[in-house]
C-alpha cells in the first residue's frame, strides 16, 4: 500500500524561491487583464483629501452597536429538519423539530451517512451511505429511520439525492463514468439515466418545484457556478457566471421564484438568494464564518444552513423577514440540513403582541425617474411598546427593519430590509444619482457590530429594492481588489465617506475613502486609500484605487467625516 | 487600530516566512508548474499587502487566493501542464512521480489531497480554500486518495 503522506513529504525536497521581495513590489492584478489606470485618479485623490480635510463635520464616534437581540425563528410548523451529525465517531442521519426540540437519531450504521433529502410527502428520506468498499450509495428510509432500502450499487460514488416534486424520481450525482455527473432514477432505483455529460464535476442537483428544471453546481467553466437545465438534461444555462468566485449548493424556493445558493464572492462563503433566472442577487447572511448548504422552510420564510460561526459546524435558521439568525441545535458537528415539506404556516406577530414601528431616517429623490419626488423611509420594527427616541433608532426589542418608499406616482413599496442582520443600520440613508441617468440610487450604511462604515447602494424600483452588484475581480473591466472596495468589509473603525464627483464632461464617479492609521499615535501618520467607481447598469465597476500617506497634517485626532453629507459634490 | 496596523505590516511578512515555501510547494504539486506557483504566491501576497489591515484572516485568505489564482491560470491554459513541459523541473527528483500522478486527478481532488496530505488542513479548511463544502471535500479526498494510490502503484510496477 502506498503511503501517501510519505509521498507528499517528498515535496519538501523542492527548493522554494524567496518571493517576498516580488510580492512587495508587485502591482496586484498585473497578471490579469487590466484596464488603463483612470487618468483622473490623482486629481480625484487630491480633491477628496482636500474635501475631507476642510469640510469635515464630526461624525460622533459610537462604539460598536449592541448585538441585536434574538427573536424567534420563522414560525415553525410541525415539520422536522433532517441533517447529518458526527456522533460516536461516525456521521449519521438525525432529525429535529424546526424549533430545535426533540432531536432523534435515525440511522446507526457502521459507516458515514450524509445528505438526507425528504420525499415531497414528507414520509421518506433518501440519503447517501458510505459502504465497506469506500463508495457511497443512495438509500431510502422512512421518516423514523425504518424500512431501509438501497437504490444504487456498483463501484462508483452515488450521492446527493434529491426527490422530484411529484415523488416519482430522484436526481443524484454519480461518478460511474469517471467524474461526477447528475443522474436521475425512478424512486425505486430503476432506470438510472445520465443527465449531464461534461469532463468537469456536476454536483448538488435541486429540482424546481414544478419539476420542469434542475439546478446544479458545476466547475465546467473553471470555477463553480450555479447552472440550470431542463429535467431531461437539455438547455443548460449558467445562472451565476462569475469567473473569480465559487457558487454552489443551489436550493429552489418552495414557490419556485428564487434560488438560494452559496457564494464566496465577498471573501467567505455566505448564503445568497437570486431570482430563478439568475437576476436580483442578494446576500442574506453576513458573517465572517462559512455559511453553506441552504435549505428552505416549506413556507419560504426561513432558510436553514450550516455554519461554523459558533466555532464548530452547526445548523442555523435565518428568518428572511427579519434577517435574524438563530442556532437550531447545539450539536457540535452537523451538516447538510433538509427541511421536511409541510403545510405552510401562518407567520407574523402573535395576536395581542404590540408592535412599534419607528421611522429612523428619511430621504427623498427620484428613484423611478418619472420626474416626481419619491420619499423613502428606513423603519425599525420593535415588539412591544417602545419609544422612538434617538432619531427613531430602536435599541430594545428590535425585531425587523424595512424600507418604505412612497413614489410620486402614488405607488407604495414596503420591503423587509435584511442586510443589517437585525443590527443598527442606516446611519447613512441618502438618495443619489450615481450615473446621471435621472434615476436616484439609494445609499444605506450597513454598520453592524462586525464592521463600521459599510455603505452599499441599492436600486429602487416600484417592485423592490435591490443591491447593486460590485463587479467581481476578473469581470471586464478588471477590478483590482483594494483596501476600500465598497461594502467589502473593512473593519478598522474609521468611517469611509462616499463622495460623488461630477466631472467637467458630465461623467460621474463614486469615490470611497478609507483612512488607516499607520503611525503610532492617533495623530497619524495616516494612509488614505481611495477607490473610484462608476455605475454601469447594475454593477459598480472599480476604475482605480490609490493610496496616499500623511494626508491629515492638521489633524490632531482621528479624522472624521460628515454623516449628513456623504455626497459632497453634485450627485445628491 | 494603531496596533492592528503595526501588527499587519510585519504580520504578512511573517506569514510569508512561515507559510510561503509550503504554499509554493503545494501549488507546484497542484499545478505541476514552478513558474505558475511562483506567480500565484507573489500575486496572492501582493494582493494581501494591498488589502492591509482589512483581511480578517490573512493566512486563510492568502492560501485561498493563491489556489484560486493558480486554478484560474490552469484553466486559461487549458488544463494541467505536465511536469515535463516545465524546463525548470528536474524529473529525477522524487516529487516528479507524485506530481505526474496528481495530474491525472480532477482539480478539486488534486487540491484536496495536496492541502490535506501535504499541508495538513482539515476538510473544513480545505472547503474554504477551494470554495466547496466540507462534505464535498470529504468525497474529493476519499475518491482522490483511492485514485492516486492506484496511479502511484502502477508507476511502481
């Protein structure tokens, strides 16, 4: 038997070059397709630094906002959540009520079991079991762990089962032809048919609720993306199409309109939701941990997922209405949850419980471009009777947040806002026309306990508020990851003002400034990072980044920026 | 914050001193190409320097970035370049057989095996680097291990 560890230790015989000098002098991104440096970058930097140095109003420095108080997860029905957990040295299948109670072990086999999947009537569970020969095979059992039946055989990996919505078939992944492909079989294991045929790996099939399509992940274009195909394997479409990030674990919402998935486009795996055609992508978790394996609640109001945010990999429930996340179980190592289908439950506040709506901040602009003024409000909703002091901020019993827009046309839009994850939010809430097309965008500061000064931009349409997409590295034109990428998650504690500049030719640029103390005193010296962006469609494309040191010679303390006028020049 | 900035400035160089050679060798095993490995390491650290104190976990970020850069470059070239194509690679060195064997695995299997057996990462950490889930990494590891053993044993025959 070949000792692999010994084989890999031979790599130590390779003499590694010293690449640190090269890394220090290297301009990041020089390998990738680049775009000429923006000619206005130097002028922009001078302008922004001057603006910051002269016109600074003090932004009262607050400590990190208090952590949001948890609220109940989505009102659970009688459904259970199946999952795999590491117990007594092996991975076995368990189930638990959606409120975290009544945990039960369903399998007690000598090998590892993963990937439970409920039949649409909620009575059976398909799962993957590793056999004595090392290969995984698909089995089914009833919801209590009895009546075991094996569906696949052979010297290949058969795993990741997903039941069709009518219960007649099961999609799964098999390596029988040399690499992972999506297959489908009848629910009794007969008529196993290959749906995908590609030299790369196709994984994680997920049926659309109407049974017509199957979403899956594939690295056929070099990195993992979410694809969708007809249920017969034809008409394959790449829904995410990102060159620089991985997208995986698709899960179709029960109403068929949305797909939850995982992406690491912002640095670490988070749960995202997009429309079923790949549009309107929004991030629904925001945590430094790895969030994966989303599965929808039957009523579509919540998503259960696995995350290592508590140290070990456990299961959490995200309430999409309020953005709150609660731990489902305290099982130390758990993965791959699946929510039992069931009758949708009524959600909302319990009868008799008062709810207080506090308008924290308002702004006005022309979001739909019809020439009339639209009014936007950021509303915090608290359970019970609380006062709306302190500019409407709710410090206790915060249950959810909303954006309300009253359009000049008479239409009203009221939408839950989950990007703040239940934390304090919207210190900046401003309308601005980033691209000069006559339609304002909405800037919202997503300050949270984890990061201060994040401003993200949203497009406001009569049917919804959607985050603008920051272009990915590698997207044309090339975006170089820099220290002040908008919404990128820097956490040094100094505010990042956003300045909008209108150039002489009428073009508009968005400039993000981030000051970093690189000295040993509060007075500095400071390094000022700037990032210049333009809006192209729904994408904010970074055109240049720059650094300048010691830019606050007159400053004796932490440089501060204006809360009320983040858009210093022209775009407001 | 002042402390953070100071720690970060020297911290990345220390990270390079601690991890740079290991990362480079892991990338040689992953790509079969010393030049590509050098480029990916230098680029990943250059990007980390550019991000300064904003990286939450510089070590994890650098490993992930370097493997992504290398994987992207391999894709652009149209697959794994066998060691013979690299004039700087001395084929009589023992890792040559291993690298040749790895070249016959899928990129994810290759990355999982290198990160597990050479670097010692657990499945969760590997998942973070290659952008997959721990459960899937376990599958890549199990499958890749079996295939690599068979390939290496064939080489010995």
